[in-house]
C-alpha cells in the first residue's frame, strides 16, 4: 500500500519547483475530457435542441440555478464560466480515478488516479476560488466597501472574519481532498484484496462494486458542493444585501 | 503523500483551469448561451406574434359575425319589402280592375241609355211623320169611317213593322 508519486524534482533547475507528473497527466486528461465533451455537445447547436445539446443546456440551466440561488443573475452572470468550469473539471477529475488505477513497477508510483485526491490540487483550486472572491469583492464593490465587509456585523469580529477566510479556504480544499483521498485509498485497498487471488477475490468483488457506485455519487456530490460553496463565498463578497 | 510541496502542480493546475475556462467559453457555453438567449427572444417573439394573431383573428371574427348579421338583416328587409310591394301591387291591380269594370259598366249603361233615348226620339219623329202622312192620306182619299179605320190600322201595323 505504500504507493509513491512520480515526482520530478527541480524543474528547469529551479530549486523549489517540483512537479508531480501524475497530477500533470491527470489534470491534462481531465481537461481534455471536459473540453471534448463540451465541444462535441455544443458543436452543432441549433434553435431546436437535439441530443447532447439538450444535456448541455440542462447543465447550463443547472449551473445557472445554483448561481441564482446564491445571488441575483445580474451579478452572477459573470461567474457562470467559472462555475461551469469548476463543476465539470472537478467532476471529471473526481470520476477519472474510479474505474482503475495505474501503478508503475517497480517504483510503485501511482500514475492514474484522481488528481483531486492530492491536497496540493484541491488547495490550489480552493485558494484560487477564495482569491477570486476577494478580487471580485474588491473590484465590484470598491476597496472601501470590501474593507468594511470585514467589520460586519460588528467591528470587534474582525479577527474572526479574517480567520474565517483562511478556514473557508482550508475547509473548501480539504473537504474535497479528504473525500477523494478516502475514495482512492479504499479503492486501492479493495483492489489489493481482490488482486491477492484465492477466496479474497470473491469477497472483494461485491464491496468493490458497491464502493465504486458510491464513489460516483461521492464524486458528483463533492463537485456540486465545491461549486455551491464557491458561489456562496462569491455571493458573500459581491452581494450588497447584508 | 509526496514529501515536498509540488508547486509545479499548482502552477499547472491554475494554467489548465484558465485555459479550460477560456476554451469552454469560446467553444461550449458561449455559443450555447447565445443560442439559449436567442431562443428565449425567439419564443418571446413567437408568443407575442401568436397573441397578436389571435387578437387579429378575434377582431376579424367579430367583423365577420357583424357582416353576416348585417347581411341577414338586409335579406330580411329585402324579402319584407318585396312582400309588401307585391301586396301593394296586388291591391293596386285589384282596385284598378274594379275601377275598370265599374267604368265599363257605367259606359255601357250610358250607351244603352243614349241609344234608348235616340231610339225613342227616332220613334217619336217617325210617329210624327207618319201621323202627318196618315193625316194627309186620310185627307186625300176621304174614306169612310170603316176604311179609314182600316187604313190607320194598316199604317200603324206598317209603322209597327218598321220600328
């Protein structure tokens, strides 16, 4: 069970720039899958929607609904691209690790896995989202209003408000990572048990199927939660109604 | 877990995300968004047009109904008129016929009267003439009373035959 990571140390000779090649590969594959799906869904769009266009439009409405539930559409329209990209990217990244796992021999490096099962990726997305909320909060409401936001509802809550920002970042990233990591670990364990031949294969198959089914649910719900929280944090920063 | 923080992943993840965002906007949800908006407008337009058409149709229907009502009333009027004029004509004709008949009857009556008067006058003239004639003959012949009587009788018979 002690799988390693295919890390390439000191990229371009920069001392701190290490790269996990597995993450690079899986992120690229996820992005390509997302883009291909969307591209082919939206390739032949017409006034009368058919086939994949319906699915895509349903997705658009779904994202729209989530944004609408947190802020009014006039404010929220600009976040639609962010929302749909976050949702699809994380959803595919979550799902991609479910069917199988590729481990290199003899180094025991994991190549094929969910990139979101790595904290560095989830934290990257989380920090990116929080930074974006601050950016939009500042540009849309002005620096003064943005600064005042930290003094609400009472001035003495300023430390708590600041801590909240870090807590939000951490929980946003760690929630996704924790879920996906647990998913990967359990899948790897079950696969290991099944791979050990003999009777264990028989016993491991049923829980494996069950866990994979649950993983699909989990992957979807986590992507949804990430999107939802992104929009909630965004609304908290850009809306005027509190 | 890797023992170092792989910052390269961070940079790559953000880059990938940004590129994916841009690509999706250009190729996927951008066009779909536009299409959905366009469709929304189209549907709104269609609804508006349908509503307008419906109202127009209703107006037309109302007009047509009015027209039919008018036509019906007109037809009724025409029939009524012709019936009335027929009635009038009939009365006129009957009255005329009556008048004509009366006139003819009157004419005939007058003619008869005139004829009768003429005849009587004629008779009267002839009686006078005959009387003169008889008187002259009586004077001429100087007949006895018996013959004279017979003669008068003969003449009278003659007159009677002539009349």
